[in-house]
């Protein structure tokens, strides 16, 4: 996969970064921490960098909403009211 990414055009790199690398998060959730640590070390550095950038982007305002939905089991109107009070939607 790394060879294909390095030797492919920008469209191929885009597909790999957005499908293959995005799948790392799902893999991580299904592995034990020790297994993930071992596997992560075997991932090429370029892919790890892309994965890191993706996870950082995912920590934006949307993650606040998702966290509220998962932890508080409340309606979307209540979530919006809480976000407006916290001003964490910006």
C-alpha cells in the first residue's frame, strides 16, 4: 500500500489517505492497546503523519457534539443549548 501511495498520482494518494488511513481508527478500537502499539510502530511514518493529522482535525467542534450525544443521551435541542452556553461551537 505504501509503494502504491508513493508511486501513485494525487488522486491515488487522496484515496489511500481517506480510506486506508481512516480505517486505522476502527482498527485501533478493535485491538488491545498492546496490539495497537505494535501495529502502529509498523505503519510507515508518512501514514502515521496522515493519521495524526486526521485525528487532530476530528477533534474540532463536531467532536464536542458527538461527545455530548454519547455521554448524555439527550435531544439535539438540548445539545445545541449546552453548546451555546459553553460557546464551544466556535
